[in-house]
């Protein structure tokens, strides 16, 4: 997960960079965009007896800090579902909370409201809004069926796989058609939904591009190569949601 | 009665040593039992009487006897006598079997002596299939004898009424102990036994086992205090007399493949000549193909059936029923029939494919004849030339009566975590008392108090260094220092997730708008494209798609299927047998015992490359397709090769050779990469054990798989049940992500310790590897070839198991893109 190894691409007349960490960088506006951090997802499961390691926020923030160090943005946009639930911000361990507070205080910070976190996070800096516009782009949590061009969103946690040399390789991915761009989830505990899932595919025009995050690089994969996921693949891991 | 031919088949000859010993122990058998034996025209086996004697002195006993020794009756005889003569209050004897079906079968056979002697004994089974109503009744009014499985026993012990149910328990019969000791189901059973011991201190144990190479370790496992001396060991009878031969075929022996299709006409001839034949294969895919091919040549329309673990339960039960009635001539089966069920009379056992292990082969062969005084007849059918060597080696081993197998390893910490929670659901426990209790189980005898406390902390609140989940504890601490389950919800969660078997994800297979046929592993279904054909449940199917977690198929004509590749039952070869194969290869003088074609094959290898020799390590390298292969003939066993494969790929990764994968068998390790290996000596340098081992341990995908199992068993994440599948936009939870995060932030967490222990238990054989690398230093015979060598063919067919991570992923992603670009641009104007 090494930032700085980004793939440049054009979207709605803007030049953007897809980072292997799953972050998007917009050089003209010195803006870093991340989606679906799901902070404190781990502790959200604890009340049902699944004591997941309480390190997901720490890990997510560590990766975010690396991306910030690599690009030096003046503005960060979090595309919603930044917190896993209403009181996730309140559950942040003190260290992690201090880390996040330092980040949000140091630059313009936009919290797009998501379905998991409709309200502003208590006691943490930043502007909470449903939408944010800049340049030719509009940022919101969930893509709309009818949207003007230039929509950048998260929510769906897209991932994609290709079959190569008889093996299947999968990764989180960016997916873009001419009008909209969907970012992969950035959170340490966030899984993925195959881009062929109707929930995602029905939003996209026929021709779309998939940018898969590898270990150190981002790969542009034409849609025809992306191997269709069969329903079965979703069951690979025990399900917690 | 399982493994007790006399109950099913009256013996014509009652003389011999069995009868002699009965006379030495006059009065050991009460009159009505002696009369019953006599009325059937039988005499008790000496070990049956020895068990009776041991039981009367309250001793825990381990009976090791070959199949056909009447073991199970031996186990029950003392209980029947005790209950019949002295009466019983409630549950007297608990019988535990590794198989549900075996418990049911034993129950049926147990009814015979009970009914015929009119004994005042009640017996019942309890498994996952037992109705809710019957289970409730069993807890209220337990039968005198309860036949069950380790999982059902764990569940019983998790209830608050366990002390009442088990307080009068006098005896636990553990059947097929060799199949449980050393795995996680066995770990769980061992822990449950310590609890039973606490509830009923008077209870004695009877272990029943097939012949094993490590009787002492098995004694410790059965013992109430993990000490071999506490157990009275009875070894019943010598090895089974057997006539084993290798099948001679008209067709040429294949160079590769595992299906032995070439030999099936001859196998069919054998079936026709015998009364009843059991055809054992190693994998489910083999079972399907062999079954299909046998029917192709079945001109006489003989009733030949198929039995393997992927088939629907009703289908399996139908076959089992027909076999018991004696209405079948042959059954093609995987290890699903290795244990247990007592078929009427099996005249012949056919082993298709490599035997993989001597002990296991002896057990399979023991299914034929099935009585101590009848020699077992068996035919080995090698599927390729390499397997001929293995069959030859196995026959030598049987003749020389050498056994294989590893003694049981220390128990899993994840299983302990589940046990701790289960005990907390039954009654409050004090950590001091529970620790003292569990270290009486052999798999946990060495566990330290600190490890135990870490496990308890994990169960309670996750046991993390950063912070504990104090608000959402799973245990409630009581003022007297004991702990109990924090809420009924926590107890329910435990019971829903009980057990140590974490199944590979499978999908149901059904005919479109038709019947349900069975299940296939998910990755197999994922590899199918609509229109692909495959053989399943003995018929040709066309893949129509996946709907709602079910593979839909239609019946298809034709006979060239895409072979089902699901691995059900893939077993590693024992190192003992591997050593024997190596010895055969190294001595051309010994090749006289091999078929001509195989001798020829070895001679061609000698000409095209070299033969592996004891004094040097043979390494071949050659290009194939767009990859470069490096094949090393190490003969150190599959475990050591697995580790070696991971270390080699790691080292190649660093050297920029872009390794893509490796595959290990017991003989050979093959690695393939995008770039060729030039310096073999450097690649195999022994310092890799120090440099790379730890780093590898932490990163491999094998560890992630192990972690997933540990996390489920320990109760960190819940099992998934059918009907709970994710729908629409819900997002899956990925245990790999948890693993990566936990490893970075708390590398010594108890679950990671448990994961590493399991991985070491399953995959590493470091000292063997170290010895091999040391011997290879300066002694590597490197042959650069322009194509695959005869000896390397079999391993190339094994490819496709271990995933390689790292830069190869990026390379492959690039290539996938480029392939398409090339395709799209070729021929463009």
C-alpha cells in the first residue's frame, strides 16, 4: 500500500490520479479524496460478541496519513460512511482520535454525509455536507441514477477480478464511465462488492473502465477482461453485516 | 456390530486360539452371555475377554486391533454385563464415534444382543440429525447407553443440566480413536473427556483403535491423566493376512493422470469375478470418473454404485442401505467409506490410484474378508507410472509390516477457546479449577498457565493490548472469582457456532427445476462457464449458471466432460512411503519388480535427464508455455516441500524472477516463474531457513486461510449458514483484512499464536528441510532441459494450489490488459 504509485487518468475534463491505496488525488485542486473509511467498524461488532481486533481505525488512519504525506493536499474529502455508525466517533480510542483531530485541523476537511454517518462527527473538525462541488466535479456519497456528469462517489465498495494465467486476481477498484466515478472503500475492514453486481453495473453506461488496485500499482483493465463474478464468490468469508 | 464379523456372519470354524483363551478365563462371562455366544455358535475373542477383565478392575483400556477384530462388541460387552447384572441409574455408557452414520450403525447392531438376551438395557443415538423432540427427551431421561459424536457431546456439556445427565456415567467408549487423535475434532473430544471425568470421577474409558505406529502416544491420549501408564493396552491379534497384487493391464500405463481410466476394463473383470467389491479412490473427482467409466463397460448391467462426501445425504444413505442388504456388486467410494459401516461381506478391495499411506491402505484392505481368519484380497491399480512405484513400495511395506503416520501434536488454542466458552455456558468456572481440569487431556498437558489465561482473556473480552471490550464482555465475573456466560445471547451464539469443522464453501448442485444432487466446492463452480459440461453424481451435466447459491445444471449428452476438479479427500503421502519410493528409484537393480513400461520410463529419464540419487539433489529447469519451471526431487515429504516452496518463491521474488506459484508433492517441488532461474545453488542455499522463514510465515496466504479457521473456531467471527447469504448491497467481511490489521498492530495476539502453531503443525517440517539443504550444499545436480522431463510430468499436473502474492500480482494484472490490447490491435489496418 505505497502511495505515490498512482495512475493518472482524465475524468470529465479533470486530470486525476488513482492511488494504489484506494485514494484519489486531484492535483489541480490539491485535493485528496477517500471513500468509506468505516472507522470503528471493528468495535461495532463487539456488542454481539465478535471481538474484532480494535485496530481498524488506527490502520485506516495510518494509511490515510501515508497518502497525505505522499501528495501534500490542502483539502481532504471523505465521501461518506467515514464512521461505521452514529457513535463510532465517540468510540475512537484516544490516540486515534488525536491522530484524526490533528489531520482535520491541518487542512480543509470535508465530511460528506453517508448512510452510516448522516450527522457530523461529534467533536471533530471539518465541514459536514451532503454534496460538495469543485471545478467540474461534484462529490456525494452514493451515485444517483440521474446525475449531471462529473459525479464522484463511494458507497458501493467496488472490487474486481481478472483471470490471468489460470488464476483469479482480485482487488479493490475505481470504476468510471464518462459521467461518474466510483471509488473503492478505503477502510481497513471494508470488504468489496463485485463491479458486475447489478447494484453497481446498473448505474454505469455500457462502456466503463475499471482501475484495479494492486499491491503497489493501479492497473487499468478494460471492462471486457474483468471476469464476471458468480454469486458464489460473495460467500468466501464469514459475513458479519 | 462394527468390525465384528461374527455378529453378521456365523463362523464355521470355532476352534483355534480364540477358543483356547476363553477357557483360560472361566467365569469371565456371565452365564446368559456365555449361552448367547454359544447359541450363535461363537466364542469370544481373547481381547473381548481381556477388556471385560480390565473393566471389572475399573481400568481405562486401549484396544488396538486390526479391522475385523470384533472391537466394538469388545467395547460394549463390559457395559452390557454391568448393566444387565447390576442395573444402571440413567446414563451408564457413552459411545463416541467420528461418524454420525457409524453411531447409527453401531446402535442397530447393539440392539441385537440386547434383544436376543432380553437385557434390561436402553440405548439411543444422538447426532446432528436427531429430532428436537428426541433430544429433549434424552436430556430429561437419558438412555443407559447413548451413542453420539464429539460435536453432539460438546453441545450436551454446554447445558446447565450436564452434571445431572452425566453424574452416573461409568464408561466412555471411544471408537476409531486413531481417526480423532491429532486433529481438532480430537482436541475437542479430549477436552470434553476431562469435563466428563470431573462430573463422573468413577468413569472409565475404553479406546478402540486400528493398528497405529505410535501406540504409546495413543495411550496418553486416551488416559484420564495424559500418562501412558494409566492405560491398560490390549493388542488384539496380529496384522491382517492379506493377498495384495498390482493390476496388470492390456493398455499402456499412462504417463500422467490420476483417473486410471486405462485400467477400468480390467477392474470391471475383477468386479465380475468377485462377489462384492469395494473400489476405493482418493478424490471425489476420481470417484465420478471411475464410476462413469465402469458403467461404460458394464455389459452385464451389474449393480455398481457411487458413494462420496459431496453427494446428497439421501443418495448416500440409499447406497449404504443397498450395500448392507447385499444387493450391490460394487461401490466406488472415497474415504467416505474408510471408517465404519459394516457391509455384509466384501470379497475384494480395489485401490485405484496411489495408496498414499501404508496404515491407511491396510485399513482399506481390511474391509475385505472382514474377519480375522480370512485373508483380505486386494488389488492396487496405479493410475500412472509414478504411482506404480508407490504401489510397489506399499506392497513391500505391507509384506515387511512397517506402518506410517505421525503421532498426535499438541492441541489447538482455538479449540480451547471454544471449550472455555462452552464450559462457561454450562456453569460458572474458576480459572484455577478449569486449568487443572484441561491439562489432564494429553493434547493440552503442556499448555502453560499464561497461555491458558490468554485464552480466557480472549474469550472474555478479546484480550487485546490496546483496550479490552469491557462494555461487551462475553463472560461475567462473579464475586467468588468464577466466570459464566454473560448472557443467554452469548450462550446461543456459542451453540450456533460449535464444532471444529470449518467447511470449505460449497454450493448445492441441482438439475434446473429438478432434483438436488449434492454439493461442489465453490471454487470449482466459479471456474465453470455457462455451457461447460462436467460429471457429477454419476451423470453428465451442463452448467447453466448460479442462482441463489445453487449451481443449476441440465443433463447433457456426450462423453468428454470438463472434469470436476473438486479435491474432496486429497491426502498427502506419508513420508514413510516416500522414502521407500526413493529407495526403489535409486536402485535400478530393484526395477525388476516393476512393469516393463515403468522400467522403460525410468530408463528414458536416465537418458533425457538424470535419476535422483541419495547423494545429490537433482534439480531440473525447463521452459514451458510462457513460464519457466524449476523442479527439485527432494523426497522429504509434502510438508517439508510446502515450506520449501514458500521459501523458494520468496527468494525468487526478491531476485526479480517473478515466481507465479509452486506445487509440492511428497517427492518433488516445482516452482514456476516468468523469468528463468540461473543460479540454482544460490537459490537452494541453506541460509534461507534463517533469513526467510519468519518473514514468510507472516505473509503467506496459507496463514490467512489458517487464521480464518482459527477465527471461526475460537469464536471471533461467526459461521455462515445457508439462508444467511448476503443479498444486494451488503458488504462481505473479509478475514484476510482482519489478519493483516491484527498482524501489524498486535503480532503476538493469542489468535496469531494459535495460527502460527497450527501452520507449523500442518506445514513445516523444518528439521528435515534443514538436513536436506545441508546435504545439497555443493551437491546439486542441475540439469537444464529444453522441455519437461519424464519424471517431472506428474508434478506439472498438480499445479494450481498455492497463491503467490507480491509483484506477480501486478505483473499478471498488466498482462491481462496487454493480452486484450494485443488481441484488439492484431490485424488492425
